[in-house]
């Protein structure tokens, strides 16, 4: 028995190798179907089962610079809702609000950064005609280091217009460009002081966040009105209470002790140099934490009394004719490769520059934003009506985010320093906002105003940076809720043309950002909470169903291929089995040998799967048993069917293939072309039936695959995973389809080849009675065309019915026709090629002899 099995394998190794490769490909497909969900991170997280909803359902954005995304696979940088200046019009906002199913559409408009007034401080008790040394030193703290950003020292003279100026005063004025100072010695605190200004629709914002609960006084924006004065609009704003910035300014005023009798010869080298060498007496030294809650927005002037004593004098709101407006670019992130399972690390583009606002900057700070537009001037005034505390803001829809997670724009990403620029670990310290808005972390919006005032800054340009949408009727976690959100998102995209993100299933995740600094004691790497988007449970189910269908298609095609090859091989071995029975072998012994062949082929098919699993590490040991359970029936069914037929038939009858007798054929008489063709098809129902089923299944799966890919583009691209899901799935599922198509072509060729070659005697007889080769080819062409039309049309209409009754997906008509016509052309080419290669003329002569 062993020698017989060895000889069988040696003689039929091409057949066995083909079957092993087909079944190995099937096992690899099973591995892919098992792993695709995990590999592209699309499954719903367990912690979102209960808290499944984000703070809003849909985010509408104009097209953003792709470099600002930073990470793929669903990661979105903090405060992406205000990452651009305008881009969405008020008309688009109204269109979105008019879409059925939209409950709330809350717009955000990033206006830019506007300079706020400083705090004037003057020593009004100074003696007229005296000279003073004014020094202002400013330091800031970013959580790890103190930076001296200003150390300005200069000499001033305090005069009155009607004074009798002496030679030293005249020389000093000449060196200052004939400028005489009639103000008492002093300086301005709170510089630099730019505010990040955004605009909101107060009513819509209240449907997303408890902004009104965070107000210190309770003066709501929705109840405030703009003020007009001298043609300037005074805009009501609420400002950030807990700024968290740390800036300390120290003003020192020293009086220069000038001798009573000063002659011109004493300052021949210059009045300023002469004054610099004279003794001084410190009269004022005042230190203010100018960005603290007490001083950040105070509209006062300080009267210095000496030392650190002062009194406050309130100032009225003064609307100037023109104010500057600064706009800085977003941060540009560079993705870096990370090991699987580790926290992603990004690098940001950083650069050092001398501060343009003040020439006395003593130390450069790392900058991460460039001025996005030319500096603009606008006529406006700011009227602070209240302050808001970010710690008291909560989302109306609390969703999956926990306390301390980023709360959209109000409590941003809480950057925590974990390494300095030299790579040394740092005890976790918060990264604090700096007063310069072109640095890395700017914090929450400093000022919020009503949306209708955005026209002052944008004029005729679209002012809205983003729109947050809540969909009506999706309070419960269900497939129906998911579909409502998808449908609304699709309509928004169709009607406005803007980028649309589905926020369902979004969660927070950690990201490490390399700030590009190399100095010890400066922040080098920070850890942030970014948005990591999830996709909904229903999208996951849709993808899983698609993968299952494609794998089932590959399974069926593999089964038909193996069944055809194995059955034909066993029918060819009917003579061999008859000889074994003639020498005393029983049917049971032959069946046992065939059983050993089945087990051997199944085990051989596991070898390429095992090799691939060593590299990919996808399947566990028990999953190999599942693969074996799939492979065994595919081989066994072909062996059982073929062996039963070949063992029952005599060697002569077995060589005739599937047999030529069928009682049903008596109902058909051959009267013409089509009755002849029908008769031939009925003679071999299994073979032509398999061919029809294979073509129908291929047409069905081709249409379903194309429609599914269209579904991915229409719906999955609306989620944050977007292109990542689409491309990964498309590539994986395309492999399934291509392998299935290759097997289909092989099956079609094999079945047609068997049909034609086993009918040689029939063709010889027809040639003997005068039929031309062209006429035989015509009859065969009609046969294969009929089979191809039946199979393709059945598959196409089956797919059409499925897509029509269970979805709204469809494909172009030209593509549908291509799927129907291609099998017809393919079968015609195969049949004509096989007939041309048979050389019937020579065989007919031999037959006649």
C-alpha cells in the first residue's frame, strides 16, 4: 500500500501541488480575514460600549493643510476645530441647519490674535526737569525654565512745556531727535499681551457645553449687545479667567543725581553717556505678576508712590480708530516610526528668531508658528463683560471622555513635559502658555465674542472655521442612530462640499511630541492627549460582513476548482482501480488509500500557512484546526464523489467521463441548431452547471465588491480613520477578489477544456459527414455564449436585487455591462483556442482508416 501511495504521488505531483497551493491560498485568506479588523483598528472599544457618544456627532471643516494632521490612523491634533482662519460661509451654515435631522449646528470662527492694552505706571511725584533711569525686566515660566524675555533700560527726562531748558536738556533732546518728554517717569506693564480671539453662536454653543455655568459674573454673550462710539464698534467679549500663564515684570525707576552747575564741557562726549556715569538713587521698584487673574485684564493706570507702593486709577473704555490683528500658522507635525503598541511620537517644526515686537529681547524662545498673513488693521474696540472658568465647563453630551480629558477647545491638550531638550527625564510638569502666541502652547481661547461680529475682521470672506453638528434622534446606541448620523453627514458633504468627520466613537489617547530643542533645562518632549477616532459598531459589522462574503466567495471558488480537478483525476483513474480490483483489492482498501491521500494533501496544505504564520503570528494553534476543518471537506467531497463513480463504472465507462446517458434527454429531440446546443448542455449537467454557477458567483461578487468599495468611499471616509480604512480594506479585499478571479479563469478553462477534449469522437464524426471546422466552432461558441449569458445575468441580477432591496448602493451601467460581457468574450476565446489546437484533420484520417 505504501509503495502504491508513493507511486501515485510521484506520478500525479503536479495535480497535488496545484491543490495544495490553492488550499494554502485559502488558508492565507482565512488568516487575513481573522486579522484585518485588528490591523486597521476599526473595532469598537469596550470602554465605548456605554459612553459611546462624543460631545457632538459631526465636525464640518474646510480643507485643512495635510501637514497639520501629524498622525495617521485616526489621530487628530488638539483644537483642530480652530486650526484655520475661516473657510465656511454663513450661507453654508444655514444650509446645514436646514438639513433634516440636524438638531444643532454650532459654528466656531478663529479671528486671530489681537493686542490688549497694557497697564501704565508713572511716578507722578518726580521733580520737573529731572532725569531718570527706567528699567523693565520681564521673565516667563513654561513649567521647567524661567526665560528673561525683556530687559529694557533707558534714560528719560521729565519736562514741562514752559520750562527753561538748560544746555544738558537741549543736548539730551537733540540726541533723542529733538523729542522732549512731558510725561512723568514710568513704563507700561503687561507686554506682550496678545489675546486669541474666537467667535461663537452663544445659543448654539450652549447646546454643546455648559459655557454659561462657567461665567464668573453671569453676563451672557447672548444677552450682550455691541456698542457704537465715533463710528467704532465696541465688541462684547468674555475672557479666560484661569489663564495659567506665569509672567513677572519688574519696573525699576532711579533718579539720576545731576549736579546743580553743569557746563557744556562736561558732556562733550554726549549727554546720554554723561548721564550714564552719574550716581543714581532708586525710588521705585515694583514687581507685578501681570498675567495673574488679578492683573490679566485690569483696565487701570498705576500712580507710583515710591518703593513698591502705588494707587490704582480706573480707566474708561477707549475705542481707538485702528487696531492690529495677527494671524499665525498652525503647527506642522512630522510623523515618526514607532514600534507596535508604543505611544506614537511626533516631531514639530521649530525655529528660533529674534522677537520683532521688541528689540531688547535678551533670550530667544523656540517658535513653532509663522505669521500666516500680512498684519492687518481693523477698527474695533473690546468690551470685557465677563470671565469664564474652563474648569467649570462640561459637555452636554458627556460621551466617552473622562474628567481631565481634552474638552474640545476650552480645556485643550494639557501638554505635560516628560523630557528636556538634552533627553533627560523630567518629573511630569505641565507645559504653560507663554505670552508670545507663535510659541508652541497657547492655551484656551483668551477671548470669545458673538459670531455676528466676525464680519468686522473677515469682511466679505467666509468667516467660519468649523461647525459642530448634533443629529436629532440619536440618543440611543443603535444601528439606526449610526445610520442617521451617516446620512446627515453625507448630505452635508453633498450640499456644502466641505470636509466632514463623523465623531462617533472618538476617544482620547496619548501622543509624545518632540519639540525639537536640544538644550538642557528646556522642554524637549511633551505628552499630550490627542483625539483618536473610533468607528461605530455598525461600520465594523458592515466591514466584517464584507470580508466574510469575500472569503466565502474564495472558499466556494476554491472548492469548485479542487472538486473539478480531483473528480476528473479520479475518473481518469477508473482503469487503475479496475486493475487493482482484478488482482484482489477490495473497494474498502482502495477507499482507505484514497483516505490517506486526503489526509496527506490536507496536511501539506497547512505547510505554507504555518510558514506564513511564523512571520505574521496571526493564528493560534487551535485556529490551525479550524483551517484544517475547512480544507478537509473541500478535498474529501471531490474524492468521495469521484471515487464512488469511478469504482462503480467499468474501466471503459469510467474513461467516458461523467457518462452520456440521462433519461431526461429523451424529452429533447434534435431538430436544429438550438435544440442541438441544449441537448449537449443537458448531456453534461454537472460540468455546465458548475460553469454557470462559477460565472454567476463571480459576476455577483464583482458587483458587490465594487459597490462595497463605493460604500467605503461614501461612508467610511466620513470618519476620522478615513483614507486609512478605505485603502487598507480596499487592498485586502482586492486580493480576495483577484485570487477568486484567477481561480475562476482556471476553472472556466479547465471545464471548457474537458468538455471539448472529451467530445473528440463526436467532432470526428461530424467532420466525417462533412461539417467544417468553422461550423463546429460556431456550435461550440453558441454553447459557451449561452452558458456565459445565463451565468453572468443571474449573478448581475442577483447583485442588483441585493443592492436594491437592502441598500442604496449601485455602480455605473457601463461597469455592469462590462461584467456581463467579459465572461462571454473569455469563454469564446478559450473555446476557439482549444478547438484550433486539436488538429482534427489528421485525426479524422486516422479514424477513417
